C-alpha cells in the first residue's frame, strides 16, 4: 500500500486544458453546460442542473437513467470568476456526507492549468452542519478559506 | 428492512472513515503510523523520536486507537502497538474512488470542450448536431 496516499483526506488533480479559464468556469457554473458533462452514469437519459451562483446559494444535479435517479448537490462557498470556485458537495460518491471541492484555474497562454481539490470536511464541521443547518458550516468554511489564502 | 440495514452499514462506515481521517489529519499521528508501518513497537519506542513528553505522545496514540488505526496488545508488562491496515485500506478506497470519479468527469469536460470548439467553427446552424 502506498503510505503517502493514505495520509490525508485530500484528492488533488492537476490538468492542462486547451481552453480559456472563462470557458472552463462556465462549464462548471452554467446549468445547461453542467448537464452535458457532469453526469457519471453511462445510462443517463436525462440530466438536470440548477444553480444559484452566489456564496451560500445552492446547486443540484439530478441524473436519471431508465432504472434510477441520483442527485448530487451542494452550496457555493466562494465564487471568483474565472479563477476560483469553492463549493460543498454531497452525493452517492461521498456516501452522502458533506465534502468540499475547490476548482482553481490558472491561465497558461492559450491553455489553462486546472487544479481540482476534493476533501472531506472535519467531522465536527459535518456534525454542526447536520444539527444546526448551513449557517455554521459556511462560517467554518469561510474561516478555513481565509486562513489558507 | 434490508435497505435500512444497508443504510446503517453505510452510516457506520462513514463514521469510521471520518474518525480515521481525523486521526490522520495530524503530522505527529502520521509519523506514529509511519513508524508502526515498519514494525510493531512499544509505546516508549514510538515516543522516542518526538520532542514531546511521553504523556503528549500517549494522547496521540489514544486518538489513533479510538479511530481503529492503531491496536494495542499486551505482552507481559509491555504494551505493543500495531497498525490495523484494514482501516487504512478504507481510506485508500475513498481516495481511489474519488480520483477515478474526477478523472472521468474531467475527460468528459474536455470532450465537451472539443465538441463546443468544433461547433463554433461550423457555425451556429450546425452546432445542434454536435451536442446531445
């Protein structure tokens, strides 16, 4: 087993993408575009996306196949078009617990370096989120974001 | 009934995973795990390289035990610590699943970007054919 990979709850992916940061940002935040690539289920016949793009606003993706339907949703924490997007993420992949996704876009000439970070939230933040609603968890996240940058 | 049991199973798995992640969030605890990944060891042996009191190291060890990452056995008067690799395998599972998920999504995103670029060159009339 690779010990380095087992030391933290963070998954980070870097990729050079042949597109401008604005266009990539739109793919992540415009419902009609989100619906065209975000569904992970091969049999998806219908994917509906909704988003209220403002800090504290929510988004959802409902993906339906012939047999079933699944939903992914979250809340926007930070929106800085076209450089950075931070949102919570809850869905089947995360066993329906809250996680945090950070998308960073760095322009590199005609291309963009995309850095995607997906992390589990501290247990205490998850508990607070469940018992006291979204206010607390967002305060907590805002603090974390400010501290980091 | 089966569904409720399955959900309970998933919930306790999630709670367990959260405890493991919390345990791994600290550099001292990660260093302890690294030490124990080489071989089982006594508490005093584990504490030796750290610039902190035995008591402080013991606290970290207790967090690791509570999360299930570290187990303690008695051998006569010694307490021997060892790693429960199964708990770490679960962490690996989450990381592998999540990485695979996003790699696939980003592939799909890049396919759509190419599709949009092609559609743009063809002009607005033909764009509809390029999309689903």
